[in-house]
C-alpha cells in the first residue's frame, strides 16, 4: 500500500493521473528551515520529516510493515535564497518581482518511509530533483493581477506553473512535474523498486 503524507491537492492529482492507488494521511510538520542551510539538504530533511510523521500516523491507524509512506517538499531557490510559501500578499509580490526576468531552481525532495519487520525501526530513503525555470520580465500590474487570483498563497515562491503563472515562464529545463510538486521519473523508479506500480 502506498500512503501519501501530504495535504497538497497537486500531489494527489499527479499520483492519480499517473495511475497509482494510494491512501492519504494527514501529517503536519513544522516546515522551518535553518537559515544558511544547503537547499538540497534542507528540502530532503523536510520531506523525511513529513514521511516519518505520516508513517507514525499511519501505523496508529493500523498500517503494516508492507506499507510505504511518501513525503515530499518543494522549494524554490533564487540566487542561493530559498523561497518558501509567502506569509501574505506583500511577500508574494516581492517574491514574484524578484523572479521576473531571471532563472531560478525548483527542488522537490521525496522521502519513502517504511517500518521494518519488528515495527520498532524505520527505513527512509530520500531523493531530490532539480529543474531550472526562467521567467520573462513581469510588470507590477501583472503580478498584482496574478496575486488577486489567490493562487500564490499556498505555493513555494508564490506561483503555480500549472496555473496562471504558466504565462510568465519562457523556459523549463528539467522535469515539469517536479515544479508542480512531484518528480515523476524519480518517484516512479523508487516506487518500482518497492514493488509499487501504476494500476492503470
């Protein structure tokens, strides 16, 4: 059994589109990331914490050692600065303004957690994908209009490439699904190693 430890509707949609049969478990964690941490290390740590939190919650509901819990986290890195989810519209504006006319990196880490046979130990494997995204120059009016749609507030760096912000993008180098929230190629490979395959 595959269990998704995420409240993200985009991750749920991607797994469903790819044909996976899965359950969902709520596993909220503190998404704090220490200042100055290496982005790749930080995003994998967050994904690991989500997977472990999900595994604990799933086991409390009767999950078995055969079940695999998936945690994931996405960050945007612009000139070595990590851009998370904006706290308000003002911060969303600043983020989008900074992204305009530049290339940034999107990193999504996945973590797969499973209880060992005695259920007292766990094993967790993480991986991370990186995609480069280039925005065209943006006007203040364009940014404000996009923020007014409400799309910005629950997304890293205040934008969703699959939504209205898609028109800001002039180039994507790497996995598009990674930018949306799950790197399909890496995830499918890791799940296949565990005997988990699409059902359709």
